[in-house]
């Protein structure tokens, strides 16, 4: 009776050891390799923090993670090791600029971007960018949700490498709404300061003009400079459902496709031929349009509160209140749990067999 009890105790110990080892195997194998962390700040041409802009890190397989800069222009992204191999190229991109690095598990590196255009806070409905070639660039928005097919800018200064276009449903850059009927609002910018005359060509859907009550022959480009909207001398051509407006502007900033003012009888190009006429001499009326009562600045700056003119929070704006660690929260994909590895399982089998062998020897001696 004593011998049988001793043998049973040994077998029970073997069983318990097997259960404990198996339960711990999964948790040990599930620990993922540390991610590759990329962080930094995004600033504009004047060195000011750019908030609400998206920064994306992607690998060569198309896996990507996006974060939005906070009020300090800061972003932080942790790219998981499960999505990339050591040495694989990672592309870190912000609107109008990008950098590359090599993935390395456990690495934390800083990548800053400067000279980035502040995104409009006026409910943008579409955006795009294009590289500059031979002083010009064409941004294709035909696949977007807006009414703009494309925007072409030529005559850009040396050093310009990227043109960015936002289409919005309200004036951008803190500009007030013009008195004209408007079909499309645009914010056109380059990655360098543009103060010289440039040619701007905008193609929109004819339906956008119809919806705004604008006849094709009455369509013009408006340009917001020096605190007021000016009508540009505009050439209009049609091709089926596409309407293209060509004009010369003194620099880049907010634009609009709008209805010509009946009181405007000037025909000159650029800013010299637009705006309200102040008398028989044809001089442009420089009186700025009144700023809305909601406190939106009329100096072309972006509202400090990061909200659009109508007070509706922008879906692309950073979350109010900086997280405790001062970074933007990014949810990384859950690591794949492939279970215990073959080496661990083999080791467990050897341990169990050793314990079972010991139990057999003890039991045999007791029988003897």
C-alpha cells in the first residue's frame, strides 16, 4: 500500500509539472520584438510648429502607421517589428516632404521636418501634391471627393520642389468669405516662399459652377492677398464637363473659383486687374472685406484654436490636450501570437520524459 501511494505521488508531480510548463510556454513565446520608434517635430518656413498635419511611416510592403502632430508640432510613431524586417526601408512622409530610414528593432530616432505648409482648418475636402519640374507642377485631384480636377502652377522660383493644393468648402488661411458666389475654395502653396508672378490654371467640374449659380462665361479666379480678395484677369475654356480657368497671380495663397463682380470692368492680368473698381481711373479698391464676427483673423493667419470658421472641429485636427507624455497616441497592430516555438516544446518534452523516467526507477525499486 505504501509503495503504491509513493508511485502515485510521483505521477501526480509529473502531471502538475507538465501542466505548469505548458501554461507558461505560450506567454514566453508571445513576447514581441521591440518596435522601431520614429519621432520629431514639424515646423513651417518661419520655424513655427505645424499642428494637425499627418505624418505617415510605411514599409516596402505597404504597411503604414499615421500620427497627427500636436499643438507643439510633435509626432511619435512606433513601427512594429512584426511588420518589417531588419534593414527594410521605412519611408517617413509629411505633406510635401519625406525621409527614409532602415528598420531596426528597438531603435528610437528623431526625424524633423521644416518648411511644411500649415494645413487649412476649414474642413478640407481634398488635397494633393506634386513635384516641381522645370519651374512648374500639376496636382491631380480628379480621384478625390472634391470638384477640382487639377491645378497647374508655372513660373515658380528656383528652389521650389513641391506644390501642395487643398480644396475646402470654406475660405482657407483665415480669409473672410468674398461677396461673390463661390464654387470652389483652394489653398495653393509651395515649399518655398513665392512672391513673384506665377500662372495658375484650375480645372473644375462644370456641375460645380452650376450648383453655385455661376455661368461659365462669368467664372473667374479670386486671389486673397493683403487682407482682401481680388479678381484676376481670367481666361475660361471648356472641354466637355471640364472648365479650365487660367490667370496670373502675384504669389500663392488662398484662391477661389467664383462669379465675376458685375461692377468690375477691368481686364488686366494678375492682381492689377482684379478686385472692386473705385472709380473712373480703374484703380483697385484696396479696402479689405470685413472680418466675420467670430474673431477669425483677416491677416491670412490660421486661427489659433485650430478650428474652422464655422466652429466645427476639424476631423484632421489634433486631439485637444497633449497626452501625459507629450506625444501623439498611435495604436499599433496587435502582435501575432504564433504560440510556443519548436525548441521550447522540445525542451518541455525532454523535462517531462526525465521526470517520468525518474518516477519509473523509483517505482521499480519500491516494487523490488
